[in-house]
């Protein structure tokens, strides 16, 4: 691995990257737009989400679905960029909603903050909700410590939901049952003293995980923890995704602040890229 290359800059607060259909998709949260970018760095906004776009995913038919963070709603975006509400999440928690992982059959697992990011109160236990493609939603897990990054590990022997608990400084795992419920909660990797945020899977079942507090990204192996570290001095990585034409490019969303009063005016957000040995998981 070598140093990163800046592919796109002058963004506000880029986060929640996903590689899909030969492009990198991400939310520029505080700017209220979802972007899509080629592996060469040619990017364009594809839809606007007034309530701030968060986690991204796709239904089996290719429809883009987006978590509207402050509106506490899951929306679908059509080819014109028009968004349609799919599921209201405010009945489950009044805090902002965050990252999302979508299974190949279209179930979306979404976490909420569990606290007021602008307040001084201690964080409460946060919830995970499962949303079916028809909009039916229910709570599948509770008492998480700020669920942030999310990924789905699908193998012949079953499906596992992985969740980065930022305040818990760990990756947690759940077995996904046939009805969408979650079972056998466990610690997949203890990451102390690191602080996990957005993450992605490679073909060996390891995770690349962003750590905005310690300014780097790490490769994490189940039951072992971090086995590799790439520093981003003076930058905070908030999310990462594996992609590119051969799957060996690690795209990292970085910034200098989480304060929207600064991010909108300073526009120091970037999408950076580096090459890694193990490629990412390809999903149709």
C-alpha cells in the first residue's frame, strides 16, 4: 500500500461510500446531496435529500434507497433524482438515523444515533431497524453504542450483519434469520483504543474500517482486531469502500470537521483512494 490520491475535493462532509454499478456513490451529508463518481474521479450529484442523506443501498431492481438523517425517513430515488418516502423511522427513535446495510433480497438494516449530536447528554442505547422493500419496519436490536458503519457478510452457511459501534469501540455481529430478525449478538472484533466509523468488506471476510478520531483506516479480522493501519495525518476518515474495475481500490471519505457551520463554508471534504492487496466483495 502506498499513500492516497485525492480524486475529488471541495466537498462539505462526504460519508457513507458504496461501490455500485461501476461507480462510487456517497452522501455529501451537510450539502444535502448524493454523488456518484467514476474510478477516475469524475463525479456528479445524482439526487438531493433535504433532511441530509446518510446510508445508501439498492434494492434488487437497482432502485437507490437513502436514509434521510434528520427527517428520520427511508426514501427511494428514481432516475430523475425524485425521492419517495418508503418508511418513517421517527416512531422508533427521535434521534437522527445513520448508516444502512442492504441484503441481496432487499432488506435494509438501519441504525440510529442513540443521542443528540448537538446536545450534552450521555448517549442512550441505540436501535437497529429492519425495513422490508414494501416499507414494513420493526426493531431488530437495541442498546447499541452509536451504530455507525454497517456491512452484510453473505456466505453459503448464512448471512451476518456487522455493525461498527463507535462509542463501544467494537464491531458487533448478528446472524440474520430467514424472517429478517437478528440472533446471536456477539463482539466480532474489539477495536480499543480505535474508534470505528464507516466500513466495507473484502473477499477474505475482513473489514476496512475508518477511524476519524485517530486519523486512519484499518483492516480488521474477526476475533483478531486491526492487522493493518494506513494513517491520514491531519485528516479524519469517515467511511471507506472497496471498488474500481478490479476491486483493489480503497476509496476513503475524509474531512476536517463534523460541524456543519464549518463544513459548508470551508468545504475541505475529499474522496481519496489507495490500492490494497485483497479486493472487495462484488455484488450484482
